[in-house]
C-alpha cells in the first residue's frame, strides 16, 4: 500500500514525471486536470478523500492550498524543486499548459517559489532536484512505490 503525492512549483515537471510513471504502469492522478480543483484552486476534498480511500496504490500530483490536510493519507510527499530561472524557462516553452507565459504569471511563480515552496518543503518526506532526467526521477518514485 503506497500512496505518493508529487508536489512543487509550476515548471518543476510534475506532469511530465506523472506521464512517465503512468507509462510504467502506475495509477496516477494529475489534479491540475479533470475537475480535481475547485474554483478557489483548492482540491475538492470529498473527491480526494474518496480517491485515497479507494486506492491503496496511487501517485497524485498537484500543488494546492489544502493539500496538507491529506499528508497523513500519503506514505510519501515528494517535493520537486528547481531554481527560479529553470522554472520560468520551462513554463515559457511547455506546450501542455499555457500558465506561466505572461510576465504577470511569471511574477506569480517567483512569489510562490519564495513564499509557498518553503511550506511545501516543511511537509515533504523527500525533496528531488527536478533538473534530473525524468527517467531518473521516475526510478526514485518507482522505488518508493514498490516498498512495502
């Protein structure tokens, strides 16, 4: 039974990592899509509770204000980190999500990296450098997921 949360700032590669983990056969949920977040940007708590109650092996990704309410339901909370310059460069060239292309959004990312990332770090059980190749990051998550 292993539930893992992958969290971090925009541009750390959460979706790319989740795609690789899904390719490897893991049950994954990217909470940036498919109605997991409410209009205020928080997770729909009942839906997340139901997911975690119904799946003993799942890898979830996302970064929302109320995720800490669920930390005790995950065996691992993995924080992906990268320097701000890397985050900005990544969000400006990604094609799967338009967030981060405007100067205002980039300023918001910088603000969150300074104010929110330390809070994420405090709740994380593991921190990974998101500049590593995605296959290497996936191997670490594979190892966590396969521990019993």
